[in-house]
């Protein structure tokens, strides 16, 4: 990256780090809210809990598959 002003380069790095941190926060908040919904449900049996957890895991797997196929 020769020829770039070090101050501009530092600002760009800081901006990218802030954006990455913001996206990570949003992602974690989303998945936390999803797992909290499962936790707060009044499951009568272990099978009901397992079923909800399986659905949650499927959502996560599907999202990962989408990200992998799009090349992100």
C-alpha cells in the first residue's frame, strides 16, 4: 500500500474494524434472541426442547450454507 497517506490508511482500518464489530454485534444479538425464545418457552418434555433446538440448529446450518455458496 505504498503511496497512501498513513493517516488515511489508519482511518480506513479503524472504519473497517468498527463496521466488523457492529456486524458481529448484530449477528450475536440476533442469535441470542433466537436462543432466548427457545429458553423462555415452557417445554413440557425433553423431546419438545430437543425439537426446538433442532429447528434452531437447522436455521443456523441453512444460514451457513447460504453464506458458503455465495462465497462470503
